[in-house]
C-alpha cells in the first residue's frame, strides 16, 4: 500500500525519503565544503584548521536552508525558525569542534594526509548531524 501526503512522512517510507534527500543535501554541502577548503588551503595557503572552519561554515549555511525547506519540509513560523537556526548552529559548532580535534589528531599524530583526514571527519559529521537534525531540530 502506497502512502501519500503527510502519511508518507511517517514510518520507513518517510524516513527513507528524508534520508535520500539528506544525502543529496549532504553531497552539495560536501562539495561546497571541499571546494572552499581547497581554495583556502591551496590558493591562499591558509592552514588546514582555518580552511576547515571556512569550508565547514559555508557548507552549514547551505545545509540549513536546504534541510529546513526540502529534506525535513519544515514550515515553522519565523519565531520557531529562529530557534531552530540557533539549535542548528549550536550543533554544527560542536560538530566543527569535534572535526577540528579529530582532523588535527589524524594529521599531526597519525600522519594522515590532510585530504584523507578531511574525508574521514566529513563522514563522521554527516552521520552524527543527520541523527541530531532529525531527532532534535527538525523533528
């Protein structure tokens, strides 16, 4: 039996739909993040930590807009949207901090290539953020 309308937002069908959309948004965020990271790291010779902050930050702007409107189809009033933005930024600041710590450990301690470390921390951030966005911000 096919679920339609709001019924599709519940159960496995709704979760799968959100996960697919989240993956597309995540791919665009990752592209933006990696592009900005590379531009600042290579073209402007910024350190990888600064480049990570810039890349990740530009990706989260895209992420909030697309996840709110498309992935989770959130239509909250402005006041609620402001609260969600604060939650979103808070989660991403924590995630950014974690990615910076892990990235630094990988590069400095384990001698992992900066771009390989970037891929690893990006994967960790995407998994944790999906769960937090779904359960806390856009529930």
